[in-house]
């Protein structure tokens, strides 16, 4: 398969990030003198996993290899991977070994019923593509994070906005934890299809323009959260804390509905309704 080498490269990046995360003392080795690498050396990890340094080096370099399940188990143990990371390792290795069909680059569209649902929801909600592009939204979402339609379509992306738009970044308290969550979601999309042009474009632009993105992306967090809590700053209402959850859309692989909610009867629920009323008044004017 033509894209097999892309999965091999993704596998190498994952292994390298996890090796750099470990310290010698984490695996019972003496730190020794000055070290040129932040984590374990390749030969140290190869020794722990019971394979040759040359073979492991080829894996990290993204060269085509066909590791067995036993070898992957040994690597997972040596790297101290948790269950989610272990599943990710096996998925990448399986794509390298078996090859996968070239993906179709179908445009992600929002069905009319989903758009109607958005407009009836009395809480902020977006429809996001697999790469976190905002495909549709409702008025309360505009009130919370700004008007996506006012930006270029290629910039209507949660990560692009968070890293490159100073106004969006100022509205998001604890922005780095939010960015890490979104990066985990994007990592999952890129790992599933490393050749997708939209994923390549987003990672390329942010890698060039944001040192913060490069730092967080290189950590290679594979956790793709489906719910959490976010705190927003809005000058009209102050600070508001909302729960968020994502729901896959039927018939649209990768697309999701992202919904923010407040505890009913809470001060945050009152602030959210006030924000919506202020936004509606502003729109009428």
C-alpha cells in the first residue's frame, strides 16, 4: 500500500516520544554522566525489550518493519505504556504490517436534520470534522467563542483558533489543558489517516507558526477525550464553567457533535442564558 510508509513514520514518532518520556531511574538504570537525550537511549530501550538496537532504530526511523505481537508486547512493557497507549501501538504496527486501503477524501458535510437540531438546542453546540474544523454551530456557540463565519474557512478550526487567535485564547482559561485535549483528538485522527491532506495542512501550519503547538504535539499524547470541563472568560459575564461532551454523528465517520452544558439551576447556567440574551440583542442591533 502506498501509504504504508506514513504509518511506519507515525509508529516511529510514537516510539520516540515514549522513549524520551522515560528516565533511566524509571526502569532501574543508573542515570550516569551527562546524557545527550532527554530520556532513555535507544540501545537501553532495545536491551530492556530484548531486541537488537539496529532493529529498534529502524522502527524509530520509520523504516518498514513487521514487528510480531510478542515484540510489541515487550516494547509496551519496556516503555511503561498504559492500556490506551498500548492499543495505539498495536494499531499503528498493524497498519504497517498489513497495509490499509487508501482513504477517500470525501468532504464532510452536515445533514440538514443535524443543522436543525443545532438551532433548537438551548446550549452552545458545534459540529466538528474529524480534524476539529467547525462545520456548523448555533447562536449560543457564537456567543461563547466568537463568530466562526467571520474567519476564513481554513481557519475555522479549534486548534488553529486556540493557538493563533489571541481573542479566542484570551477567552479560554487554562488554555494549555484545553489545547492538550484537542491535540489528543487531532492525534487520533492523524494516526488513523496520516495521509489526509487536511490533517497534514493543520499540523504543518501550526508547527510553523506556534512553538507552543510544537512542544505539545511532540509529546504525542494519544488520549482522545470525549468529555471534560472548560472555563471561559467573557467580559460581559465574567468567568463561566461548562461541561463538554462529544458525540459521534451517525453516517459521518469522524464527525462529531460537541456540546457545552451548565448544571441546571447553577450560577453558570444563569450566566450562559445571560450571555445568549446579550448576543441575541447584539445580533438584532
